[in-house]
């Protein structure tokens, strides 16, 4: 494995921050090597400085995309951490639907959910499955489920709706697997109805949120931990701007907005924390 020199770490981590917003300090030497070694090898790089130079010089940005894909690859599974999904099922969605239905009159009830760092799509597909289980007949509802991620590879897999045996067995019960997926060669494919409920697109959370619209629920779990404190403050202020006044924000179970965004109030239901606007 190609070793990263101490003088190269600052150069590479700054470059990663500039292209993705992901902040890595000098303690992440091993992570950089394990994630970037294959890319350096593929492009015949003799050092990580060489990889940096080749990526900067690549007008197609193909190497840059590979670096983002490698660094932003995160652990994900269906119905990850049961608490947030119980919260969605038993409190958040019923309350939102009641509030929206009272305003809808004869029109469809609107529900808009954003998975801000959707990775390969398991979180948003879990939301889509949950809504089908909860609502039954979807014809009375106008549901918008958006998943965004900075990784092209993650968005491509999420959009395909295909998962291998290892991915499919993590978090999915047998009845949900047979109800919502069909075997396709060595993979499992999400059914057409569930796939039609969701949309995935590439998006960098460091960018302005122009054009995203408003959302009733934002899931931004376990992504801000990779940002600097200042970038976290900017991120959650932007989320506050696009959240409906009675909307809900869910973050990771080990995360907190204390000292980060005073526009949000933490609230508790059962054993889970969620946030709403002041």
C-alpha cells in the first residue's frame, strides 16, 4: 500500500475539504491510505501529492469524483437505529398527516421528506416502506421523498434500487424483504411502486439550498460529524430555512445541536430526540 507522507496529509485533507466539505485531521492517515490507495494505483501515482496533481489537472473531474466516492462512503443499512423510525411511525407522520389533511380539503395530503445524506438509499427506501405500511392506499397523498448525496457512485446505486445479499439482510425483516423486493440475479431489486416514490440526486450540502423547496421532515443523520463547527452551524441554519414551520429534523443519536443552531428546540418522545423550530 502506498504510504502517505506527513507533509502530504495537509495538502490532501485540504483538497478533500475543498471538494466535499468533509473535514479530516492529521489523525486520519490510515483512512486516507485505505480509501485512496486503489485510486492512486489505478492512475499510476507514485505519491499522494502526485494523485492530488493529477486530480487537479483532470478536466473531466473523473479522479475528483472517485476521491469523493471513496472518502464519503459511509455505513448504512435499512431501518438503521430503530428509534427514529418508531418516531416517524408513531408520532411524526401521524401528526403531520393530521395537520396537512385538515388543510387539504378535497385535495391530496402533501408530505415532503428529505434524506440529506442518503448514501446508497437504504434510509429513504426505509421511509418509503414505512409510509406504505402506515398509509395503505397512497392515492390520497402527494408524497415527495428526496435523497441527496455528494457521491456519484452512491446516487447511482440508490437510483438502481438494487442491493446485494449482504446489504439486503441488514435491517430488513423477512416479510418486508419478500413484500418489497424481488430477486434479480445475485441482487435484490426494490419493487416499482416503492422505487417510484423516491428521487435521488447529487448534492453538496456546502452549497446553497436554492431550488430544494420546503420539507416536512429532514433526516440529516451522521453526516455533520464530518464537518467543522462553522460548517455545521451553516448547514443547520440552511436546514432551518427550508423546514416547514411545524416540520421535524432528525439527526444522529450521538449528535446534538446545542451551541450549533439555536433556531431548533430539542424535544423527546419515548427514548428518541427530535428537533423543531422555535
